[in-house]
C-alpha cells in the first residue's frame, strides 16, 4: 500500500467520524479536551490550558502510566473557572487499551478508552465516558513527528444539586480533533478542539493546548 493511499484512509476515517458526531456532540470531568492521542505511554506528564465557552478556563495536569503490555492508566487533576457558579475542582481516572497498531495494510493506531471523571463545586458533575481514540503517527525531520487523531466518546453524566436544585442524569457525545507534535522523544505540543453537547449543559465547544513530557529512557509502547 502506498503512503499516499494510507494517508487518504486516515483522513477519510477522521472525516467520517466528524460527520457522524456532528449532530450531538461534553468532555472529561468538565468541558476540556481529553488530550489523549492513540499511543500507549510508558509514562507521560501533560500540562494543559483549555477554554470551554461558558464552562470557562481550565488548568489541568494529566499523568499517564503504562500498566502491562498495551494498557495504560491515567489521572486528571485540575481547576476550572466557569462563567457561572463556583470554581470547580477536577479529578478523575481512566483506562486505555490498545486495539490495533498501525501497519502497512491498516495504517491506524486505535485505543479503547474509559474512565470516571468529576468536577466538584456548585453544581457537582460526574461523567463516565467510553470511546475510541484513532490516529496515525507521521515521522518528520530528525526526531520530530506529528500525530493527527480523533477521540469520540459517549458519556453518562450525573449532576447533583443541579441548576434546578435537584439531581439529574443525561447522555452526551464528546468529540475531539487533535494534533500531537513531537518536538523530541521527550517533549510534545498537543492541540485539541472539543465539540461538545449534552442533555445537562447544552452545547459548549472548546479548545486546548498542552505540553507533554516523557522522562528520558521511556518510550511509547
């Protein structure tokens, strides 16, 4: 299979996912992108800044750790300052499992992702997302590389002390379009757009940028 045909298939899948999700598309614990590219990391520390419309600005720290072959655990901790209500404390954990690795015949890396993420303030929000992150790594000059990816996921959302004063439950579809730019084997810049919508908080799209660092001597699995 030619490199041109492989790239065409990658972008065709990304476009298809965009069209499918456009009709109903929220985020992890709050309205911020997942920043989850389709590679299992031995260890990674990610420092992110995101803006989610009415959900305000979020500062986030993410820790990803390889656990066995093809499996990854992750932790999110941060704060969000929305345009309504109190400052939110964000905390959550997740799991990723490699489903496929890119080959000449099927040039896509695919991870299954799942987790439990919360944003605590007034009101409190708990989300349980399950999805796939799909992309492909393209080597560039030297140690640089770029990985475009998509991360659609369905989320079951719980809101306590919600805007009507009671508790509520809803479904949302979370959809990220992202790019991971490897500056070196240890350092990456990550850009991600979030297309968000759900029963509890409506449509609040967002955008985020992060700096990811991998300790020397450790590489993606």
